[in-house]
């Protein structure tokens, strides 16, 4: 093995690490956004985001929509 083999192995390992860390970040993103926005269903949104891993991103997209869906003010205890 020469230096180019080691460079290729290092490049492959770094690519795998970037893909894993990037995937972790994207799957965790809806849950973190829900917590930041103080959404009452933050735990469910986090789980829905992680279920996107199994459903090829379908539940991840649903979680992103759920995060930005306006909340009903009547459930917050305000009266009109």
C-alpha cells in the first residue's frame, strides 16, 4: 500500500462521517425547531422526524409542516 491508498481510505472515511453527521442533523432538525418554538407536541414532532429515516423522508416532511403549522389560540387559554 502506498500513500494514495491511505489518502483514498481517509477520504472515504471522512465522506462517511460527513454523511452520518449531516443525516443526524437533518433528522433531529424538526424536533429542535419545535422545542425552540415551544410547540406543545415537540416530542411527537421529534419522533416523527426520526421516523423519516424508515419512511424515506415522508414523516420528516410531515414533521416540518407540523412545526410551522399555526397553533389554535383557544387551546392556549385565551378568551375572545
